[in-house]
């Protein structure tokens, strides 16, 4: 199953069913992209975190 990284929207707390109802950490976590998390995104309870792009080192 595809996963996405999400974090709680400011001022919101969101339980994680796959972790026994523990709250989603403020820093975010990888979660399955399923109906539950899509509803949380649609309700703006969570925001998607885009992965940071790797920077290439330039040899001089």
C-alpha cells in the first residue's frame, strides 16, 4: 500500500488507528494512503509533508 507523510494541522490532534489510537506526532509520520487519511486531509485535520529533495554536491 502506498504511504504518505502527514503532520497535524496547527491546533489539531489526530489519532492514528494503525498505532492503537496514539496521536499523530507534531513532526509527522508516514501513514497508509487510505480512506481514513484522505478524509483527514479533506477535513484539513492534517497536512501533507513533501519529502525534502536531496541536494547534489558540486565538485569544484
